[in-house]
C-alpha cells in the first residue's frame, strides 16, 4: 500500500520548469530514494509535497487522502513530515525541549491546558520513543551546541519522529557525516521503516542510498529518467551517464 502517492507533479519558477511531470509512490514500511545531480529538482519536489512551494499541476495523496488543498502545517499534522538540509534546531532549548516543540499539537489552547492540568502527556511518550529510536535518550538534557554534528542530525530526525509521521521526507540527512555516523543513520532509517513509516530519502551518499532503499527515482533537470528497484536503477545507462558515473 502506498502511504504517499504523487502524480504529474509540475513546479514552475517563472519561465523555468523545475519539476516536470514527476510521479512517486512511497509505500508504508519501506524506504524509497530520490536521487539526482545538483539542481535536478529533488529538494523542490520535497518542498512542493510539503506545501512550501506552489505547484502548477499534480496530485498528492497521503494514506488515501488528497492533501493538495492543505497548508504546510496541516500536511504535517496529517502525517507528512520532513527534515531539512540544515539542522534547524533551537540552540537555547534542550534536546528534549526541541522534540516537545515538534510533538506539540498546534492549537492555541494547548499551553492553557498544560498549565491547568500538568501530567505526563502523549507528547512525552512520543518524545521518549523518538529519543530511543535515534539512541539519544542519554543526551535528552543536553543543548544542541553540546552535540557533535552527527548527533545534531539524529536529533533533527528524532524531532520529525516525535511529530508521529506516516511518511517522513529526509533531505540530505547524511551530509557531513563520517562513515560510522552514516552507518548509524542507516540503522535508524531501517528501524523507522520496520515500524511502518514510509520514508523518502534524498541524499548524495550512494553507499547509504543503495544500502537502505528498496526503490529509487532518479531526477535530472526536473524529469524522472529512471524509476524502479534500486539494483536495476543503479545499472541503468541513463542514470550512469547523468549522475552515478562509471566509478
């Protein structure tokens, strides 16, 4: 079953067609990859899926529900959650507090309810689970400035997990990681998929991508040039010529 279905997605920036007729399927409980050279339209595709940039054409369905008319925060609340290329952490909040912010429903009365009825809430449970998923429970009270680059990346993923995603879109999560940190990230992604989350991974680290992804979609100049099982796409001549090369 496809947790996220995208059809005929088109994004224009003035006279430039940045994304051209892209179709994607992200099954629940699996990891799909979206790869391609710089400027291929990968991040723009994610931005469009999340509602951060408008798209001229196309349909987006999440768990069988059309979400084209939803604003970004409504898509996130429905279960379409993303990470960013930069850490986007609040450096003056602890790791746990960063996750609580992500797990808190966006309702104006939530602070009032919390003040009048303090209790261990669903948010706390979600936060503890998210910290356990990325192996960061022992750093819950640390500030982001006290963490390594790899740990900050994991906190960014934990923050997304705390928001209870149906589908998690990951934009360059391995950027700047060393091989050991990348291997740890791969284990986290596999655990999330095993728990039923659908993941769409955008990354240039092909060791990670080929290790964890079952399906790949390759973009070049905004268009899909290959799509299918990771092993078959890896040897596609068009993909080799446009992106992977022969080494």
